[in-house]
């Protein structure tokens, strides 16, 4: 199974259209959507081509391919226009013996590595085993690293509103590997969970 991982579209029809073009070009099977789909949120500027209804129209035909989590900007009214559920705070996916824990990151914060490689415990994240994967969004920055416990942590970044000099982008998971991409489709980094 090949998974296309994206987060923080924030109602940008331009970013959603570009991301979905990469989903099709890379011949992915499923989309893991890590929240903040339609609304831009009160702390964010309006993204390029802000059109939440159009984003819903682009995603709804792919509903059978989408595994989604609720972000802090997603609401009940958003669920009313989307043809796939976004009300769960997390999703667990099993792929060839690898457990993938996916959340937006505002409730289930990932473990973090400090400069001296000390692990700071994440908030409410279930116990993960070596070679498991933790996906999160929320901070609008791309990250891909392995914890000392052997868990591969990935943030695909925001498709529309990148922060802190991170590129806008997405990630792809297949056969125990995750690759980060920018929105032009250039691979930036790749790591294996094994």
C-alpha cells in the first residue's frame, strides 16, 4: 500500500489541487489527511485561493481513499460538507506489520528530540514500539527523524501555509519508508522505519 500524507490544507484550493495532482502522479493508493482541512483558523492568514467549499468538492470524490484525523481548526460544520469522517482525534493503521499512529498533533503531541538527543515524552501518545511510525501535522513544518526508541516520526508540513522556513509539502509512505516532498514534487528526505 502506498500512502500519500498531507496536512493543514486550511481551505486552499490551489494547494489541494496541487497535492492531489501529486497523489495521482505518484500512483498512491490512500491519503492520510492529518487535519485542518477547510478552515484557515484565526491565527493564520488566508491561504492562496481560499475556497473551502472547492476543497471539499475536490476531496469528496476520493472519500473511499481517505483516512482522516480531526485538526484543531476542523469543526462539526466541516464534517457536514465532507463525505469522509474527520471527527476522530487519531487513526491507527497497520501496514505489513508496521503500526502507523496518525494525529493532527494538537492533542497527541509527538515525542521530541532536543539538540543533545534527549527524548522529551510526547503528550498522550500511546506506547509505540521500535519500527512504528508516528505522523502528525499542526506545526506547519516538515520533520522526519527516528527517536532513540526506534519510532519514526514524520510531519509532512503544511500544503498551504508553511512556517519557520519549512517548505510547503507532503510525504509518501511505502514499504517501510517515508519520503518528504516539497509542493513541486521534489524529494527532500527519505528514511526507513526499520
